[in-house]
C-alpha cells in the first residue's frame, strides 16, 4: 500500500505520462518492480493457495520500498512522505507481532499440534511392535505435514492400501477422518486403535485414525 501511495504521489507531482515515468525510473527500481510482479503472476498460477506461496514476493517488495524511499530522499521531497515511510515499518512490527502472539496463544489453546502428537504416538507404537505401515492422504492430499511427522516419503492411495493390507504386506494404516467409514468395509481383520488425533473445534474435518490388525 505504501509503495502504491508513493508511486501515485510521484505521478501526481511530476504530472508526467506513464511512458515518461518508466523512462525516468532507475534500473534497480524497474528490476525490482518486474521481479515483484513476476512473483505475483507465478503465485496466481499455482492452484494451491497456501499462505506461504506469497513469501518469495516479500523480499523484492521490501527492497523495492527501500529503493523508492531512497529515491524520494535523494529528490528531497516533502517530509510527510518520509514520515509515512518511517511509520509503516513501525506499524507492521506492531501488527505482525500482535498477530504472531495471538496465533501462538490460539494454537496452544486449541491443540494445533494434534497431528504431530498423534504421529509421535503412532511412531512409538510402530517401533515397539515392528509394524509395517502406511499413511493415506486426506481430502485433496492437503495434509502434507503428516508425511514429515510419520517419516514417510509419500502417501498411499486407498485401493492400494487395501490390496497391500489384504495381501499381508501391512500391519497398520493411518487413515484420515473423511475416509475411515468407507475404508473399514474392505480390509480383512482390521480394527481401529483406541487412540486417534484430537478433534479441534476450529478444524473439525481434520483428523486421523490408526487402524491395526485384530490380535
């Protein structure tokens, strides 16, 4: 927002056309503009809209803001612009710091680490009983963190899991909440273990069960 405001302020002050404005723009600023816009374009083309997709765009935007402010300082524009430029980082520190603290407190209260805690318990049981096990992906395969928690290189598809289970190649399965009902109809001699991931009020659809063989 500050970058847009500075550019608009410059455009109104100089009253030059857009073509002249680009001609007068310093090469480093123009390069950072192209880098930032390119990052936004690539981010927009990626189907998965995770929040971390925007992180690569942040550094060139920060450098672009610094370059524009430096350009204003060299040109000796009014002090109001420089005051807004100094106030923006202070506001961002307060805003992001408050958000980070609120997020940490909220996640602690609502068991945001429930999948990690569940996965540690599964790993402990698997080591103790020498289980061969796999993990089935959730809806849309969006819980990639489970692979890291369970130390697995990839998810397994439900029909492949059933084939390997009935063939005796697996001793346990980590099954997402949205697939447990349909999957439990086909595996032979399968039972749901007594522990599962915690149901969160904020994300009730996210959850995992551990399926093992009946003793």
